[in-house]
C-alpha cells in the first residue's frame, strides 16, 4: 500500500510538471503576441483526481470591429494561444523522453480548448473546411512550435515559477520576465506595449489597436 501511495505521489508530481509547461506555453505565446495574461495557475481537482491548469487572458473584442480582416488577425492570435499549451507540453515530453508518441491520456484536458479553436476557425472563415483547414491547423501548430522553441528559456522560466507558486498574476509574470529572463530588454518593451493597449482598452479605437498590433 505504501508503494502504491508513493507511486501516486510521483505521478502527481510529473503531472504537475507537465501541466506547468502546458500553461507556460499558453502564457508565453499570448504575451509574445501582445495579449494580456491575467493569471496562470495549476491545481489539483479532488473530484477527478487530476491536475488542472488555467491561463486566463484578455483580448480585444474583435467581434465588434468593422474591419473583418483585423478581426481575423486577432482571431488567429487567440487560436494560436489555444494550441500553444498542448504544443509546449508535447515539446517538453519529447525533449525529455526522445519520443514523438505523446500519450493519449495527456491530451484529455486539451479537448475543450481544441474545439474552441476549431469554432474560431469556422466563425471567422480562417480556412475553408476539408484539406485546407487541416493544412491551416498543421501549419499553425508548426509556427507555434517554432515560436516556443525560440523562446523556450522563457517558457521554462514561467513553468518553473508556476510549479513552485501554483499561481502567477500578470504582475508576477511581468516581474519574472523583465527581471529574470535572458531577454529582459525585449520583455520590458513588450510589457510597455501590452500596458498601453490594455490599461485603457475601453477608450482606445480600432485604428490605435491596429498600430499597436502592427497591422
């Protein structure tokens, strides 16, 4: 019985690590694209006996914009954020195991996120159904993976902090990335842009957002 309890504790720790990288993937991809992350967290669900994660972010309400192409542009950002969690978790698994065979049971917590990404693709006509939509998803995940690989030190930095503290606020994320990252200069400028967008989001207009997002 003692061995079983120990095995459960070990499995829980590994799941905490995997979930930390998952949420760090969402977080870093969002911040790289100037989307404000309100908080990131990991916790143990007593009912399901599983580790759960959450990345809560704020994005402009692109459904109200007159420029549909700009709406599509921001919708793609959100789609990217949704895919980035599982992409980061898979990459972490591969770098530690050497295997591309990501366990199916680890995908369970990502099904809702994947479905909501599919809804956005359809709603904003990002790609037509069939082969083109499949190819879009494949290319998007490839682009996300490349972005995360290029910023893996920061993904790891946030993951490690999240594992230790279990919850990180926007201010925590700002402090960690502007004080402890190897790319402090980049992040200081990035957070200035994010603050300029979201501190007065209700007052800014569409043209201002286009300029800030570089459209």
